[in-house]
């Protein structure tokens, strides 16, 4: 049996299988930790001819550098606090959590701390640790960093074979085909946001570290000068807070018509895509600046970025822009629903374009999560049943 053949799985079976594999991986991780403890205690890594546990893990077990570091340090923590093995085995703590908790376990109730961190993300554990083990504020610092020396351009693909070295004055031309291919939307993977640069220190205190270019530095200095009357100390943190307040207020006004003095609600427009300001405000308040998509199990999408107003019932069917007929959804769910309805080729970033079959031509996304077309389901669902589309509803 091909262990990688999964196209015949139902959606439910596929999700259950993935969860079972993750659970198996956690059990394997915990068992590996116990083996690493014993290997180090018996000094088998030295007996095997490796100078360190890290070298043993990389060269003998063929772990990556990063994985070796995680496993060795988690194993050493588990040697001191064996309950870690059970927490990892039963899936309550991941290895990153173990590494984050390890320095703090000797300074408090280890069992209670591990229980508080159960099933939490790394970011949530950072906050938890900042509340329980507060650190002092870091000193404010604005310094210039020398630029790295310029690197010579590297051709995308160096021609192979003898006699291809460049003569003096000869140029190497990279054709468009040789340039690194831009990933498609399906291939693109969301890059994790670097959390380490915005780290909690204590309750309501965060450390922010960043590198900016010359223009940003100049803008910052000008903002400090403009605010020097209100903020005589000109602290960067206070300047940044004022600038961000102004920025957020400006965009809330533009996008959601936010105002401290709202006018009486206007009548819903039936002739255009115009969304009255009072409706924007009400939809935003109801959906709470968060994507309104919810799974069948009721799990709501956590996205608070790239939100768009969506008409539940499209205007083309005579619907109007009312609070009841609008919702906020993220771009990913907008696109996914579009692909369910019209096929993968129907979405081109912010608007609709004609699909390969020429079936759908719209300038804007249609109703989300509504009944998909049969053609859309065939194009999008492996089984052609349209189950992926029917499985999603927005819950309010
Ligand atoms: Zn979403």
C-alpha cells in the first residue's frame, strides 16, 4: 500500500489522519527524549566516536542542527523534570514550549507552570512567562549599523561544462527562464512573523527591536521634532505611540467610517456598491475586526488582517448593502470561497477575471460560502462532490 496515497480519503478521514500522525510524532518525540537522556548518561555518544551530543544527533541520528539543539536541551530539561516527558507524550507541550519553560521551572511550581502552558502557542507562553517572571524595561537606543559589503551578483544558473569561464569584459546574461520562479499562490507559504523582536517583558511592557532605513530614521526624527512640545523628553516609545494612534485613527476612519460623532443612519443604497458609513460601523462592531468565517464545528477564523467587506447575497441578485447582508472576511477565505464557486482560475488577487472556460466574469468576489456552482465544485473538489463548499458557513 502506498503510504502517501491520500486522494481517496474523505475530508473527515484526512483531517483525522493528520491529527493521528501529529499525536504519533509527539509520542515519538517524548520517547526520543528519554533515549537521549539515557544515551548521554551512559556517554554512548563518546563511545560512538562523537565529541558531543550535538555531533551525535547530527551525524549519527541525522537530525538537523536546529532539531538536535531542541531535542538535546529538552532532554536535559526532562532529566531534571521528568514530568516533561509525559507532557510531551500526551501532546500538552511541544518542544519549543519545553525550551521556553525550562529556565523557569526551578524557580516556581514546575507542575503548575507546565499545566498553565498546556496547548499554548509559543507567543502565548511568552506572555505567560512575562506575567509570572517580569523583566525590567530595556534601555531605549537608536544607533547606526554599518552596511554589509556589497555581494557580487550570483547568476541563477551557471552554465555547466568546460570552456564556459568568462573572459575579461565578457558578460554573463541570465535569461528570464533562468531566474528563480515566483511561487504561485498555492505554493506560497506564509512566512512566520518574527516574534522575537516584539517580546513581552512584563505585564503591559514589551521590548521592540527593529532595523530601519535612512528615510524611516529621518521621519522618526521629524516626528520627534513635531511632537517636542507635547513630549519634551522625545522618547521614541512615546513618539511611536502618538504616531501609531494617529495612523490607526486615520485608517479606521477611512475603512470603517469610524467617528466620534456618527450621523443618523442612511437608507441602504440599491443602485451601487456603496456601503453607507453607518452600515460599515455596525458590521465592524458586530464582527469585531476579525474574519467572520467559522468552520462547521464553530471554530472562527482568527485572521485580523486583509479583511474585506463581503456581500452575503450578491448585489447582482438584487441584494442591498445592509448590516445583515454584509460581513468581514479575510482574503484567504474570500479566495477559497471564490475557488469553490468558480474554480481555481477565477481569482486574480483583488478581482475576478474570466476563468479558463470563460464561464465567470465579475469584477468582484461573489457571495462567500453560499451555494457553489457545480462547475466550481468539480474544479475545486477532488471528489467532485462539492463537500468542501457545503461544509462552510459564516456564523454570527
Ligand atoms: Zn478568514
